[in-house]
């Protein structure tokens, strides 16, 4: 496993602590065992969907939580009361899992749906008006007039 030391970058930057933490967390591959498998899709200009294969789990066994820009999906199968089942082969994994995703700024979780063993989590980018690009009009200034004086008009 490779580890990267971001301390030289932290000494030369201001306000990028969150980004460095995300890079550090995503660089740790030992926690990722590939279970459960998932897809991340871009379904529109500002919409996304995470689809996770959770066969054997019901909606009561799943928990979705968003805390400070981190989406966490947990699955924990409740104990089966009927212990009379004897499996000759058990290929459907129902072990507990926890999968986290770092969300970009202005990404909101708008809903979740469990269908045919697939959990669909819908995401949408909601950029505030003050963050959207806007057109700035250019006015010509005659003579030596100050641009700030003309802008106040």
C-alpha cells in the first residue's frame, strides 16, 4: 500500500484542509473490499445516481446518512428468528457493510429507492444563485473619469 505525505502541501496552502483530508481518505484502499458493488452514474447535467447491489437486504436493514458532505450507506441484516434453515450453499452475502462517498459542494441527496435488490440513491447539484456565473456589462468611460464613480450611477 502506498501512503502519501501531504504535509508539504499543507504548509504552502490556506483553506484546503478538507481537500487534503479527502485525498488522504480516498488513498486508503485497504478498507475497500469491493462489497457491496456499486455504480455511480451521471443521469443529467446536474443529477447523479449511486446504484448499490444489496441483494437480501430490506429497507429496514439499510441506513443512509449525510453528515458534513459525506454520504454513508450502512447495511446490517437483522438476525433471522427461524434457525431451522440449513443451507447447502450460501452464495448471497448478507454481511454488514458501510460504504462512504465524499460529496462535492452543493450536491444534495434527493431520495433513495430499493428495487429488485438494488438501492438507488438520487443526487442533485443545487448551485446557489450567488455562485452561478453572471454576465458583467462593460461600459466605456469618457476622459479620465474614475470607473468606480461611474459604476455607482
